[in-house]
């Protein structure tokens, strides 16, 4: 039935859109906005956040808006501009009825205007990683957030919450229990620390937890410190393969706002620098080192008999797009796409959790299960 009672944030409802207006300089994921995004919307309608061109939105709001199928529109003299894709539209209904924003605007026939470039930017690393946790090991959320933030710049999570401003002191146990209480509904949380922001999604079932993390952190020393930070982050992702079960992770180097918000501006294109193919993905796709060409810079990480592959893609001087495309082609782009579509646990339960029941999950304190990372050709299946 959609939204039966007009939510206080709703300014208008059209045949295609649920319009929410904001004139704030920084638009955040407030508790009322989070509540609205969590509600079902009548078929054929999308939530449209409409702001002035001078507004910016937080990582948390952008993540929640995209997850809910919403759209951010900045008003222009001639209509509206999609704040994420930069595509211009004459009317609100045209904007919300446009093709998937992930599509290439040029390929879809849409007009992409000349948008002002961002002027004050800082060097950042963005990390997207999905992990699976077995219920038999009393899992706790947030470990990957801590490991990634520490690797980039020695940062520590400070606060968390389901809406902004974040007021709860960082506590992995409390966040995990909150996700359990919300089950079977999917839980979404925001995490902030000094110089990093993250969005955490958790889906809890009786078989385990699917945890997805999207984290953006400033690189200490800016562009001069980028390659060192990439190296530390690669080591941290390798460490995750020994203490948990990541399926995939992708790291992008980018230029972004110092406060990690987004404006309806053009930013320099991101550069993929690291790809992790976790042990569950390796097993599911029946991958081997010979799957990849010699020039693909594959590093074998993980546990004995449960290898994962860490691929170096780009760095501060080298674009990683070609290497990323080559890696996905080696694995099978269509197979990867279908395997990372949520909910992951539903797709992985039979083969992954069956395998966990037979062989067990990595024990966080089991040194005998901790192999030495090896380059291509190294022995990763030693007893």
C-alpha cells in the first residue's frame, strides 16, 4: 500500500516521486529521514531529496538513499541535476523515472551537463568489503571497520548509530546486539572516527551474519602518503582472510571533500588499487593461481587449503582500471556480478555454510591456522 499516512518530512507526492525538500547546507541522515527511507514506497515511486546546488550530503545519507532506491536532486535554473551522476533533468518526474543511475549517462542517451569541478579536495581511500560470519562462532560486527581504519591512518572508531548525529560511543558488542534485535530486518549503521566515515550493513539469520562495509578515510600525508597507505591496507585485508571470511573487497583511491561529504560537483575519477577475492569466492568459482595471468600481480593470502587472492591494481602513478577489468574477466564478470548481489547469505548458505559445518571457520586465536602470506607460486596448502 506504500506509505499510508503522510510522513512529516514529505513535501509532495506525485505519480512517480515522494519529494523531500531540504535547504540545509549539510543534509544528514536524521532519525526522521532514516525512518522514511525504511518505509515501503508505493510501486513506481522513488524518494527524491531536493536541495539547492550549494548543499552537500553525508556519506551516511548517500548510502541510505541509494540503498532505498532514492535519488538526490539539486535545483538548477533549468530544472534539476542528479547530485550523484551529474545528469540534468527538466522535471522531477523525469528525474525519478530515469534509468538506473549506475548506467553510463552517455550510453543511456541522457544529457550530462558541464558541472563545476571540486576545488578543495583531499586524498582518500574508499574500501568496500563484504564478510560472512558463522553463527557458531558468536560473531561481532565492526572488526573489519577497526582493521581498515587502523591500516589507512591509525584511526579508531569513536561513535556509531543508525542516524545522524551519531551519539553512541563505539561498541562492537552493542552494535551486534542491536542488529540481532532488528533481525530479520536488515540493519544499517554509520560509524565515525577521526578522519574517516563508514556505513555498515548487517543481515542476521540463524545461519550467521552478512556484513557489508563501505569506508572512506583520509590518507595521512595526502598523495605523498598514498602508496604506503595502500600497502598497509593490502596487509590488513590479507589479515582479514585469516580471522574472518571476506568474500570480496575493492579499494579505490580518490579525491574527495575534507569532511567526506558529497556535493553536486565533478570529482576526479577514482582509481582502483586493490582487489581481494576471498576464500568463499575462490571456492565458489573454483579459482586457482593459474586462473590469472602472470602480469596480474596476485598475492596468495588466507588459511592453508583456504586460499584467498589479493591483487594489486594501481597506485599513485598508475591507473588500475585495466588491471581490474582483466581480473574480473579472469574470474568471469557475470559470475562476480550475480554473486555480490544482496542478500549474499541467501545465495551462499548451501555451499558456504555447509562447508563451514564440515571444516569450521577460522579461529581468531588459532596460530596453527595462520600461514605466511605468499606471492604467486608460494605454498599455501601446507598442513
